[in-house]
């Protein structure tokens, strides 16, 4: 079984009222397990919003983007970050890509970052061109970035999307294919979060990164 598909314990969470319910379920149930790619089955998508005081600190992830540039998640402290785990081989990832690309354009103050797992450089580049993805993605063929989140809110399948607040804490997680409306609501909620704004100046104390 793919490591991303293994069950993992989740921290206690409170559902984000009337917002996150718009996250769409992926529709690759026939490929769950059989393809060993960690797809979310039909109807299995879920999402959680973590209130202030219940947010895990995101690990201090480092890596290189698909274009070879260095990346450090800690460098984005002070900004809301949307981290999307994807692969060009993943059908739900292809369906959600236009929404993610559009939201990145709608929220220029938010840092969007992808984490491309189990992929070739050529396939990943073709995916980004096809869906007009303007934000960078980490090259993560061995799931090192995903594994760095093991002790916090680990991605349980592909796709998974995390929203990290300004203080470097995980404010929300969406397992499965996201919708434009659902993710927009989460982003707007975290942008209004005064707790994250106040804590942003006190430093990012993540664990050792990938």
C-alpha cells in the first residue's frame, strides 16, 4: 500500500460551519488500492478546520521546486499558505487543478505551493502547462515532504490540501478533490484569523524538514 494511503491519527478538529462542506468527493473508488496510488474513493472526501489553540505546527519543510529553485516553508511565515499534494497521474488532481490555479490568481497575498509526488519532471511540467498553474511545486518523488507531516496532519491520499496560517500552524486540511467555492471559503476564513496574524511575529518553530 502506498504510504500516503495508510490510515493516520488526526488531531481533534471542529468542522468549519457552512464552508468546507463544498469540498467535492473524488470519484476514483475503482482505483483505490488496486492502483496503489492513494486515491480517495467516491464519497470519502473530508475536511477539517482547526480552531486557534488546536493547530499543529507545520514542519520546517525544505526542498527544490520542479524548476530546480530552493524552497523553504519557513520563509513564508507571515503569509497564509495553501499546500496541495498532487500528481499528474491522479484524476482528481486534474479535476481540481483549474480551481486551484484560479484561486491562486484571486488571492495573490496567499502563497500557493504544490507538492508533486511519484511523478516525472516531463509529466509534471505538462500538467502545469495544461492547467495554467502559475505557482511553484516541489519535486517530491519519494514523498519526503509528505512524510515530514507525519507527526502533524499527514496527507492520507492524493490529492490533499493544507491551509497554513500566518504563524505556521495548520488551520485546515482537505482530503480529496477540492472545489473552488469550498477552498475559497476556507482561505477567506484563515485570512480573517486574528490569532494567526498576532502569532506570526513570534517565529516559526517547525520540526526538521525534508
